[in-house]
C-alpha cells in the first residue's frame, strides 16, 4: 500500500519502514520561520544536520523519499517545533493552518497519542514544496520525540508521512544542549 494511502489505524498496528539515507540538507528547504538557521550546518549527529541561529538550535534530515523532517528547540520556553515537508499536499496553500495528528511509535510497539490535533502552519516555497511547521509544543514533546522509534503524521485517517527516528535521540540531545548554552540557561 502506498505510504500516503495507509490509514492511521493500520499504521498503529504496524509502522511503515522508511529507509534513511544521509543526504545533505540545504537550510533553505525548511526556511520560512525565524526559528530556522540561515547558515550551513555546524555538525552532523547520526545523520541529522544541526543548525544554530541567534536564539535557537535545530536538527534536520532529508529522507530517501525526498521529504524532510526537523526539530527546533527553544530553551527558555522548553518548547519544541516540529517541521516536515509533504510534496503530496497540493491542496494546501501558503499561510493555511491545518490540524495534524502526530503519533509516536515507541520501540516496544506502543503508540503515544499525546500530540494528536497539533496545529501546523503551511508554507509553500518557489518550487511548490509544502512545509508544515507545528506550533510550539511544550514539555515533554522533545523527550517524547527522543524516545520514539517512528513519527507518523496523519490528516484525519490519511497517512501523510512516517519518519524513522533512528538517531534522533542523540541529535535532539545535542539540539537541547546547544539551545541551553546559547540562551545561558541552567539545564
């Protein structure tokens, strides 16, 4: 079954396996918010490219299917923003707001539904690629992503994307440490 055609229920029963490939990620792919870095990555951790701007630190990965996923951490607010691209979202326009369910599959197979009904803002780049950026998610969002094996994004029952989070815990620990040091906050 095509990844975009799977239902939420079938994903909860068994996560799709998406192969990861360490591809260079251009920061411009996911620009659109002041939270994103405008310079090149300063470090790679487990395939994730780490970025830093004046206020936050981020991690992004380009996946083998041409889609990307990223996280930005704001240390003062202990908040996390998740971003992903979706080439199939042709009906979404720049500036649209959409409610997306994020399901996190744990390594033991259980599914965390805590981030269901997350609000995302849509940006469309000059090539027509849709990037969806979540609102700032409070604690324990960062820790939840660090523990998960897969993240699944669903629009009602339609699967938008499933991302293998292998290596994410190490990358997000670096992002959290970076943001904490950047903002001079005690861990």
